[in-house]
C-alpha cells in the first residue's frame, strides 16, 4: 500500500493552504493510501482547540481536523520545537498527537513513499 506524509507548515487562516492539506490527506486516505500528517512551524496553530472564526469569514478547520482519526489518518505528528516556540503544549491541541524533534525529519520522511509539504 502506498504511503504519504503530509507536512503542514501554514497557519490555519489567511490562505487556503491549511484546508487544502487536510483535503488532500482525506482524499488520499479514501483511496487506501496510508496517510500521516506532520504539523510544524505555524502549521501547529491548526491544531489549537477552541478556535473562534466567527468574525474572520473563514471556515473553522477544527471540526475537519477532528475527523482525521475516522479516516485512519495516523499518526498525527507535531514538531515539539514549533509547539514550544508558540508557547503551546499538547494540552492546547484538539487531537492526541505524537511529538517529534526537528532532527527526526529525514528519518521520518524516509518511511513514506511520498512527502508533500504545504
């Protein structure tokens, strides 16, 4: 079975990148691709729980992200340094995640047939 690591680096709002990454992951999973997601840089902000988008005109990504486990998108990884730089902990996130270190990225990428960074 093919495998995909989706690396999410963009903040959840202001562009369509975050939503596109989630859509790609869900679509790939629907076609029996083993999908994992890594959130790094401002991408970790996508996972913060309790986001209020009422005044932004943007669609909240929190509910879509919560469906990732239902589509067997796993593991959901977070760059621990990116989380720390934004003064966040795993308790601030809306999904259970696995933490990874920046130095683990080459080894992590090597485990997947395809790596897509958005």
